[in-house]
C-alpha cells in the first residue's frame, strides 16, 4: 500500500518540513533569549510574528515595497517594538518575585494584539502574491519553492547573526552572562535592564524576520499566532534552553515531524502529534533533547 | 465563634440571591442571565484559585476540563447511557461530568506536577488543552467534529434551573476553597505556595496536595462545563475549547485577589460586569479591552482588589 | 590623619522584619588591608552586599572617597571603583575564562582599557592565559577563585572586597590565596577582606573588625587582635 512512497516524495516532505521548521526555530530563538535573561514565557511571540506579517503585507499592498526589501524596515521596527515592550510592560514586572505576573502580562498582550489585528484587518486570511510567489528552483529532481527557500536563507542568516552577536561582542557576552546568573552579572556592572532590553529587541526582531518569511509563504490570519507561539515553545523544549543553535534545530525537528505526520496521518492530527511529543519531552526530558545537562558550579 | 460570621453572611447572601428568579422575570430580564454567567465564572475562578492561589502553580487548562465536562454530559445524553427518561439537569450525569475531568487531571497532573515547576506546568496544561481540541475537531462522529454535539433544546422551559444550579455550584466552589484554607490541607497548600523547599522538609507530602487541588479544580470546571452544556445545547470546540474559558478565570481571580476566598467572587462579579457592558456597547472590539485590562491589572495591581483595603493580609 | 577611602557610618540593614546589621561603623584607609571577621551569620556578607549595592540599607551611610554611594545600583558601585569578589565566586560557568575576564571590564570606566587589563591579568595569573579558552566551570576550585579575583580586577577598582576567598579550598591553596591578597596590596590595592578563617585573615591585615550578631564588638590592629585573649577564646581556640 505504500507503493506511492517514492524517494522523491519523502525528500520533498522532508525539505518542506525543514523550511517551515526554520520559522519555528526563529521564534524559538527569541523565546530562548527572553526566557534565558528574564524567565518570562513570552506567549505573545506568535501574535507579534503575525503582526509583522501584516506589516509586510501592508507595505507590499499599499506602498508596493517588495517583501524582501522590507526586511530592514520591519527588522528595525520590530527591534524598536521589542525594546518598547520591555520598557513599557515588563520592566516593572521582571523585578517581582511572582513569575505568574509576567506570564499573564504576555497572555494579555497576546489577547490585545490578536484582537487589535482582527478589528483592524478583519479575521480573513491574507497572503502575499508576487511575481515570484509560485516560482520554484529545481534541485536534483525536486522542486523547492523560491519563497520558502528564501525564508530558510533568512532564518539561517539571522541565526548566524545572533550567534555572532552573542559570541563575539561584549554586549552579547553580557547577555549570555546575565542568562546564567543575573546577580553575578550585576556585580561585574552589567545593568539588567539594558541586557533585558537587548534580549527583547533581538527576540522581537527575529519575529520580524519570521513574519516576513511567513507572509511570503503561507496565508495567515490574526489568530494564527497563538498556535505559532505554542509551536515555538515545543521547538524550544525539544532543543533545550540556552542554545541558539539548539532552538533552531528544535524548530527544524518539529517542522519535519509535522510535515510527515500531516502526510501520513492527515492534516489536523499533525498538531496533536506535536503536542503529544511536547508533553512527552516535558515529562521525560524537560531540559531538552539536544542538551547535555551542564553542571552548575 | 468569630469564624461563623463570614459563613453566615455567605449563606445568607446565597439564600437571598436564590430568591431573585421569583422577583425578576427570569426569561426577560438581563439580570438573571448576568448573574448566571457570574456564578459560572465564580466556579471556574475558584477552581483556578485553588491551584494557583494556594499552590503557586499556574494552570492554563481550565478550558480543557470545562470542555471535558460539557462533552461528557453531551455524550451521555446522546448515547442514552442509562436509558433514562431525562438527562436534563440529571445529577448523576452532572457528577460524572465532573469526575471524567478528574481522571484526566490525575493522569496529567501526577506526572506534570511531580516533575515540573511553574513555567512548564502552565505549558503542559496548555498543551493538554490543544491536544483535546484537535481530538474534538478530528474526532468524527464520536465528538461531532467542528460542529460538535447538538442536544435536544426542546426540553428548555426556563432559565431558573440554570440560575439555581450555577448559584449552588458557586456556593459549593467557594465553600470548598474556604474549607481547604481552614483545614490542615489548606495550611499545607499555603506552605507550598510560600516556600516549596521548606514545606517539603517539614514533612508535607507536596505532590499529594498539589494533585488534590488540581483534581478538585478539574471537578469544579467539569461541573460548570456540564451546566453550560445544558444552557447552550450545543457542545462544540468553538463554544467550549477556547482560551477565553481559561483566561477569564485567571483574570478574575488575579483582579479580585488570588489566594483569598472572597477575592475571586469580587473579581468575577466586576469583570463579568465589565465584559457584559463592553460587549453591549462596544461590540467587536471588547476583546481588546480584556487584553488591556489584564496588562494594566498585572502592572499596577498584581495583588488584587481585596488586598487594597485589606493591606497586610 | 590617614585617608579614609571607604567609610561606613551607623549602617542598619534588615531583611523583612529581621534585622541583620545594627548600626555598623567602620572605615578602610587607602592602601591597607582591613579584615572583617566573625562567625557564620554574624552579618559579614550582608555588609559587603550592602556596600556593593545588592541590599538597600534602612539607615546609615556609605562614603567612598568622601562621596555618598548609599543606595546606588550594583552597576554604579562597580563603576565608582568598588569591586567585589562574591562568596562562592559566582563565575559565569558556561563562558570561557577569557569571556569571564572581558565581562569583568564591562563597566564604562574600564571598557576602553579591556585589552590592557587583560594583559595585566594574564601577567598576574599566567595560568589563566594558558586556559583562556577553557570553560570556567570546568576549572578547579583554586583556579576558579583566581579567575574570580582576576575578573574583579578587570574593572580597575580602587578597592577590592573579598567575600570568603578561602572557602572550600585546600589548605595549600588557601595559603596561596592569602599570599596573593598581600601581593595585590603591595601593588597598591586597598582591600576589605571578609573571612571565617580568622587566624590567616588577622595575620595579613593591617586593621580588623570583629562582628557578632550584626554589631562590631571589637576592633584593632591585626596582630593585636590575634593576641587578644578574648578573640583567642571566642574564635581562635575553636579554629586551630
């Protein structure tokens, strides 16, 4: 009964999974930075990604700006938005003992953004259609969609950028240090607010990139964000906290898993498979599949 | 003797509220519907309060247990499980609708609570809700898919039984929370939310109490779901498995003051009023307000209304 | 009259309703080693943390070079020139030795000199140079303590506060650690040393304070206190 399974089909599913998974990965990297420095579960991540997708859509529809040319505009705007979200919403709450407060603020923000988008742009799904939307690049007998490939390239480049920033710059090192031990970081003179602002700016900046990648490849509606947040959490749980590369890889694993399960079991169930895997990981290996536990000194 | 005062006042208030359907026309007046909704919110809010306010664990799975209760009621009725004449407000059906969520709460609660702290518990319960949603949408004939299960609405005569049942459940939920706080169990729960390590070293078997609180919360949510199924006569993912049923109780509890007995009641009353008014006068955009209110409350009043005048409690 | 680099006046600190320091006054002259000794829980670490800006005092003042630094954030205190080597070292265990050192020079005042400070640190601790790309968490206790001191020196401080530098180290390494403190002092560093290893601390310090349940109970020159019968009975008898 599986005679329709050719190598080509499997490979195509695999590639689609990877390409979509990188978007989860991008969101997961942002979550990982925000969680790492502030222990905030930023559930509004997905909603912000959709907001950015709408920005990309409107820049394209109203001002005829090509989605790929809007990368610097949206990326920068998203970073500013991220810094603003920290300063306006989380700066006060981060200091409080009760971590539920930050979680609930994130939930409130998600609610706000989702419904704001629904009111402003109607709940109807949107998608961007350009001259190259349906073009594809033949690679070894497979057809890879141009826009998805671009999404993949954008994700790879921004991951590399974030990694370089964290490893090579002093501020990036300060972000890593603060994620590890905020008290020790303060004692060497690292201001938590500055580090947190940067973590948020990068995290939301990545939402901008993911939003552009999403808007060029898939139709989206205002309420799609919540599921996206959950998927990013799953990617993060798979990859483990504290590793940029792990988060990306977690996203790719999840994307591949979904791509295959939606083909073999049927579309809607793919979500259940992801959440099932999520629960299993939470139960049996909460530190993440890809992380060897680091001993604390 | 002093402790009897709040009890008597709550009992009196409940009895007085019970008289309202005799005074106000339950079919035409908005008051009865408004109070019905408020009581439902109180049930869910007290359930969440029991877990979050007293053990410090944030559950984001209220809607899942609420829906499980509703689906249980709908399925028993549809399958004619006991070959009875009447399943409408049938106590056995309703209690079973409370117990089914308890089974699930135990199944996911024991592993989640024994391994995970705070953040992961919230995500785990949220993930459970999402799985349930997929199962209900994709469940075919068993769950009725996206349309859900339709119940024979011809049995509906008046709003009165809904009102009284909701009032009773709200009273019950408040009573449970009150009892839990006064008993040894309650002291253990407070100890858990205050300092987990200290509580465990003083010999309290944390997991047992956390799971107990989580299971009771699921029971209350399931009962409320069953009641709401009798009100809507259609049990669908869109009516029950939506995040609203988790977020509203959270919001109401925190606004009123989590970890208190009266706070959730105040919060439910206030927020149901706010949501009702905004949905009448600002249709379409009122969900935006819920978002803004959640954020503002968390930023400026994270301890709730009740603690504003009960400083130091 | 000696130059009072750091001066604490009538400092009261409490955690919630529990009072941890009751009117502590002391001062650290420029170029000296001052030791603060006492039993566990006497309030030594609380005092250092308050100076470093981690605790907010209820009352009293902290002056550094004659300027008020009471209530500043930890970042501002480091930038003013007070570096602290915290108890338990608090290294960034997953970062490399070099990254730890670089972050030591994070504050604006020290940042332009990072390369220079790094060379000086490597000169002082040649071992750290050979291990510069190693993960800090993988080093031995003594090496970690060395790194912690080197990291705090990166901020080019005027005064160095050491919180229990000998804690958890082998006797041989402890000896080296105290020699190191003396060497830093000879090079001109002012040092405020908190220790449970009272004998060693008194031996190398110019002046010392004994703290007990949040109050200074005794003070004097290091050797003087060492020969004080009260100190010998209360602390040293049990220590040696």
